[in-house]
């Protein structure tokens, strides 16, 4: 009689091999999953950048009320909207990810910390970490950088 829990050439019992313990499907789906991850990171920045354009005066007032010169608003819009689009499409991704990482850290310190919004500070630091990982790991196979022969 054979033991169904006996191992056959691997360290795991035979009955457990149906479950992908190494999550190998992530490697098989790396292209579409990297695109989804980029879209998830980019969405908030594209939405905020477009919102800043739509309510330019209100955004400038918000910046000024938090001690940030509103003359920086065009740079903020360029960083959020432009950087978000670059991340989404995976074009010049490493540069865009580094820029948005820095933007998140600056926003955490210059806006949210001053306002005592510690949850927002923590969120911005976490998002900055995501952008740092993206800058290190590259855009993935479903990206314009890869299509153009760049990126990792």
C-alpha cells in the first residue's frame, strides 16, 4: 500500500503539489501584473494632477495654507500628471518612479507632517517605497521602455 503523503522526488508531500507554494504563476503573469501594479500606483497621481488643473486656484490656496509656495503648482501638476502617465505606460519609468518617490516624501514632510496628518505621512512613505521598488525592478515586459529595448 502506498502512502499518499509520501514524497516523490520533492520535499513536499505529493498531495500538496496541487497548490503553487512558490507562487510561480506570478512569474508567468509578470507582464500583465506589472502593468496592473503600475496602474495602481499611477492612478492617484493622474487623478490629483487633473484635479489640480480643474481647481487650480483652490489647489494653490491649499498649498499656501500649508506653507508651500503656490508658484510651485505647475511643477506639482507636471510631476503628478506627467509622472503618473509615464509610470502607467512604462516610459522612462525609472526616472518617473524616482521623481514620484521624492514627490511623495516631500509631500509627506511639507504638507501632511505640518498639518499633523500622520496617517497621510505613513501612506506617502509607503507609496514612496513602492516607487523606489519600481525604480529598482524596472517596468516589466508590458511597457514602452521594454518595447523600445530599455528597462529591466
